[in-house]
C-alpha cells in the first residue's frame, strides 16, 4: 500500500468512526429523552397492571360467569400489560362506578382508567389526569320502549328519564331538554343494574347514555330486544378515552402510543395471525419500524423492541378487537361507523411511527 493510500484509508477510517459516533448519538438521543416511568416500575414490581373498568357494560368491559373480563376497554388494558409486562393476561380489573372512577384514579390505586369515560375539557384540565386519546367514538342517545310510540327525541316532553349520577349524561340531559323547551323528570340511580332494572320495569320512559351502553343494555338486559328502540338523535359527542394521572409523562406516552399502535397495526395490515412472520420477513420500512426491526420507536418510549409484536399477538389490531367485542356478529352488532380508519370513512388516525 502506498503512503497516499495509507493516508486515504486512515482518513476514511476516521470519517467512518465519526459517522458511527454520530449515528450512535442519534440513536442515543431518543433513549435519553425517554424518562423512566414510576408507574411502569410499580407495575413491574407488582407483576400486574391494575385497570379500572366499569361494573359491567358489554362490549367495553364485562366479566363472564367465570370472572374473565372482555371488551374494548379490557383489551386496551391487556395491550398495555403486553407492552410493559410481556404478558397481556397480567391485568387485575377493578370495577368502578361512574362517581368513584376519578377519585380512585387520583388515589393511585389503579394504573389506568379504561371505563367508557368521555373526554371533556373540564375533566382533562381539572382532574390532574391526562386523556390518552379516543378509543371509541360514541354519542349520547336515548333508549325508549317501542310502546311509547316515539320516533324522535323531540317527542320526549315530560318524560321520566333514567340517568346515572357522576356522568356527562346528566348535564347533556338538562341541556337538551332546555334547548328544545321541553321538561323532564330525572330518575337518578347510581348503580347501573338498579337503573336498568328500573327502566325495564317501566319506572322511567327513557334511558339516556352513550349509544354503545344503550346497545349493550338492550342486548343483554331487555326482556325482549325488539320491544326497545334507540332514537336516532345523538345529543352530544362522546369520545371515550382511557385516562392516566398527569404525574407520569412517560407512562402517558406509553398509554397513548399503545392506542396508536393498535390503530396503526390495522392500517398497515399487521394482525395477530401475521405479526410474527412480518417481524422476521417484512421488507416494508414502516412495518419494520413499527415492529422494532429498525430501532427507534421502542427506545423512544423506553420499551424493548418486542413491545408492539407482543401487543398485536396478545389482542390483535384495533379492527380485530372491534370485531371481537362490538362488531357485526357480536350481540352488540355495531357497524364500524366513526370507529373505522380515517382512510375508510372513519375517524381513527394514528400519527406516524417514525
Ligand atoms: N361516558 C359517560 C358515561 C359513562 C358511564 O358511567 N356510563 C354508565 C351508564 S349510564 C356506565 O357505564 N355504568 C356502568 C357502571 O356503572 O358500571 C361519562 O364518561 O360520563
């Protein structure tokens, strides 16, 4: 090798080393940015994630006769457990009422609240809580017995309305009747089973809630499903979101990007059936980033590279979860509607996994 070649090689090696150093720093940067999460530490020390759910609303969170929970909110918590504990089954579900859900979240007794909770500005800004993102786009509506002969909410003047305290439903009820110059008689009952028993026994004419709750109630509790109708009006938007405390930003990021991962996996065609194969053989740069073959995403969140694969393996993508719990073929039989992907006429949209 001539002296000039040696000098060239030496310069090349130095450049290579500098480039490698820069690359290493570039990858270190997101790692350094991902702060440790006290909530994750607590979950790992405990060996299970504690998830606040409803006391029973089919499709969202409901235990079966053997005590096994299922539903969209439930699967979201299983996804979180798969991400941070490596096992979607390591979740303890804590049933909460409408009224005690926020105090229990604030007390630290649960790691996340996934309980058909509507995202509103006052809740977001004043409860020391962070809303993770919309897991289900719902709307508030009315369930009535067919024999009432009512086809529109505008015909409900003077009705007795069953409503649960501690919900946004109460305020929506007052606003809607006032705005339409109608009166109503509230029948306020805290326990959902008692409220439903009262409604189906005819103690109130109308049951006001999220349309998903009404569909679940009618499917599971109505003496005869065909005797009850959900009126067409949706009197208020009701985006349902998981909630975490605002004291742990790193946990909030994991919670938010777990939801986004479920949506992004559906959009990119990653399913529980093909995720292992895609992880080993996909050439698609986006899929490789999502599944941690190309590093960056997991490191930014402070998770290991397998987190996304484990989530999809445990619960499937958003579409699979929806189909299993709420979609056509289930007792709720709800079309995707607003809960379809943004490129299929719905509102679900995850920011890029980059
Ligand atoms: N999405 C509304 C309503 C949530 C809610 O608590 N709905 C009641 C039905 S009206 C429910 O799910 N109850 C189940 C339970 O009490 O366990 C909110 O966040 O305020």
